[in-house]
C-alpha cells in the first residue's frame, strides 16, 4: 500500500521568501551559477 503525503497552502512559503528568491537577491554570482548553471544576465 502506498502512503501519500500532502502539503497544505498554509505550510508553503510566500514566493518572495523562497530559497530561489533569496539566492537570486542575495547570493553571490558563483553560488548562482553553481545552482542554476546560468548567469544573472540570462534572467534580465
């Protein structure tokens, strides 16, 4: 028998507080490249 786990909306972070946004706003360029394999100008 399979067990299923669900996340409810209350436990999800706001998108502006997500790990991705923290990396984008405050991470170094090296960390950003290592995590995404892309440079910051690729998103502009």
